[in-house]
């Protein structure tokens, strides 16, 4: 029941906001609590193809750099086409020796949209014991939700950047430009038109 409630809460968050950081933190905190985990981490692919952390659980900010080996190498596909982290066990063992986390078991969940890897969720436990089939199903649900959050936020950012670019072009053109919405309200009144008519654009809008 708690798993279902958490998933519903996160689904509502995805439709209610496009703040990627807050959605990822909510996903990670819920996953860590449900799976009795002490430490969790989400890393996302950047525009240049590298990976970087975007949300963490149970990791003090000054110690986050200790986990850098996890995103130093790009994930790879195994013989079955699944995404894996090269040398994951070795890297986690090195992190455990460096810090005071005592990590005993780790799972890395790929966040995939279509065929594109957008990031990974790492869930760590400080005690021995494999994750059950139900645990993995729940974690994959969180990974799917996180992948949707990343995809939506990236689309929103692309649209915002395109709008800013078009606004700059319209405002810089020498021709007077006026744009109306479907209710015939003025939404754009560029500087050239303001000079031609000798009126203030903000007042017109």
C-alpha cells in the first residue's frame, strides 16, 4: 500500500510541476525509505554526454565527491543490450574504504526514455542481503518515473530556450512586429514598432 501511495504521489508531482530537482529528490527519498536504504544517488546525462549527480539521499554535500567514480565512466551495454556500470562492485568497494558509509549492497537502475539512457539511480544498503523481486520491481517503477521527469523537464527547457531565442530575434528586428493570441490580446509588441508609433510597449500590452 505504501509503495502504491508513493508512486501515486510522484505521478501527481510529475504532472503538477516541471522542477526537475524537486521531483528527483522526492523519487529518491521515497525509494530509499521504501527499500530500507541508507544512501541513494541519481546521476543524469549532460549535454556533452558526461554524467553528473543531480539528487542524493544520506550523503552530506562535502562527501558527494567520494562517489565520483560512479559517474566517471559512461555506462555500457552488456551482451543482452542492458545498461551496466563498468566495475560497479570495485568502485563501491573503493567508496566504502574512503568514506564511512559501510555500503554492502548496491544496485544501479538505468533511467531510459525510448532507447536513450538519461541517467541512473543508485540505491545502497549498509547490510548484506539481495534485493527481492518485489524490491526490484518497485525500484524500476521509480526509475521509470524519474526518466519521465527528466524527459519532461528537458523538453520544457528546450521550449523555453527556443522561446527566448525567438523573442530576441523579434525584439531585434528592424520591422515592427505585433502578435495577438487567440483572444486577440497583444502578447508581443517589439521595440521597432514602439519607436514607429512612439508608444511604450509595456503600456500597449
